[in-house]
């Protein structure tokens, strides 16, 4: 990857504002386990969402005395500042021209913090996009669009791995793989040209079993892959699943897509359960939902599930199956998951700049 960021030099010191809207994403192939520098032990594949996003505005004011992030939503003591401040160190290493600026962040999510949707993906990608826009304005050096998004993806990755997939719309792959010549461990790539028209607009109905904070943080989860007895097998399997996903998504093969997605989600939980400490994140309702989804699919409904590192079930279906799938949810899942606990989302177009 070309390193566009470090070449930038400040032309002027002046106040500057950048605002971006960036979505969350749902991984069908899971990133689980990392190496130093927030590099993945296996490739992952996801699609960006449309309704679950973060809007972030950053105001940068030249001020050596107050340099650094001083407030989040006007609160200098905001608890999330502890999560963002380590990322600031990465930002000023990559974009040194920002180091003498006082940074104020205003941010809001369209989904509740505890909704079981990864807010770190939308949150860190929105931050990275804003910081890069500020760098462009202050250096007077505007990148070509493709280079801008690639740099934003690489910077987002250093805040939260899955965030690097959020800057692009539709489907993305993150992690070096022989299956895509331009893939990289440093940033995600868009793969929409490899997606069959049936799968371009997948829906994701998020069935909330629990809206509590995750009992296993992703940083702890990733670290459990170090010295995991099944790590080698898991990494081989993830790479094999990627080749199945590529084939299924390209050929419009629903059976292969659904089988691979569910095998992948259950493998993530198997690895979590067999880690030191043996966490069980699925709850009885999660298992009941899985069983009902599989029974309905066996009767011909084109639906399948994926699960992140928590108890909530993501029910995925193609656009063509929307009416039948949503009737099924209403008739057969409302007793486990009432309608206030279902978030209806779908494939989205990626991050956008707000003027
Ligand atoms: O980006 P992180 O560190 O929050 O890890 C994300 C892990 C999973 O959501 C379980 C999988 C993924 O690829 O999104």
C-alpha cells in the first residue's frame, strides 16, 4: 500500500471542521485473533449496513497548550475518551500535522450503544475519515478518491479491526488472501464486482436476545486466540470458508452461502467456548432462534443466520425473500423476540462526507 498519510505537510495552521457518516458492518467471515499492529490472523468478509451508522464531527483548533482530544460531545470526562485516546496517538504518528491541534469530537449513533451492533466499526471509521479530511484541508493536498478511502480504511483498522471494512459500501474483504490479488492485511478492499445480483441487497434483521454490554470484549476475545489449541485449524477453516463465500456470492448459490455463514458463526462460538475461561455467549433464546430459522429454511424459506461475539442472532435474507422472511419473523419469532427487539437493517452504500 502507498503511504499517502506521512507525506503530508502542514501548509497553514487554522481552525478546521470535518464531518462524516459511517456505517456499521456485519461479518459473514469473522476476524478473530490478531497480530501486533492490529493485523488479522485470518481474512474476514462483511457487508456494510444502511440504518446503523455513526455521524461524527471533529473541530480542530490550533492550540499547542491544549493539543490532543479535549472533549467528546462537549464532555471532557466522557467515558469513551479512554477508548479514543490511544487511537489519537496513532493518528498523530500517521498525520503529524495534527499534533498541535485541540480536537473536539461530537458524535452520535443511530442505534443504541447496547443494541448488539458493533459501534466500534462505525465509530472508529467515522473518526478516521474525519482526521483524514482535516489532513487534506490543512495540507492542501487532496488525495484521489480511491487513495483517500484506502488510507481511511488503514487508519480505521488501527482503532478497531472491523472498522476498516466500514468505509466501503456493499461487500468487503480485509486480510491478505490469494483469492483477491489486491487484498491486504493493512486495509479492506471492495469486492462488489464479485457479487451476484441476488445477493447485492442482503437484509439483516438483528434479533436482540440481550441488549446488555457484551460479556466478552473483542480485545479480550482476540487475545484468547493466542496459544489457543485449535488456532491452526480455525485459521485454515476461515481461509477455506472464504473460498466458499467467494464461489457462493459470485454464482448466487444460496445453499453454499447459508451453510458457510452458519458454519462460520458456530465456529466462532466453538473457538470462544474452547478458549481459556470457556465463555458461553449464546443464550437459550439464541439456540431456539437458530432451530426455528433452520426449520423454516428446510421448508424452503431463503433465510440464514450469522452471529457475532454475543448472544444476538443476525437473520440474513435476500431482497427477493423480504416479504416471506418478514412474515416468518412476525409469525414465528415475535414470541421469543418481541418487535421492539428487532432491528431491520440491510446492505448500505458505505461512508459519506457531510458538508
Ligand atoms: O473489530 P473488533 O476488534 O471489535 O472485532 C470484531 C470481531 C467480530 O465482530 C466477532 C468479527 C468481525 O469480523 O466483525
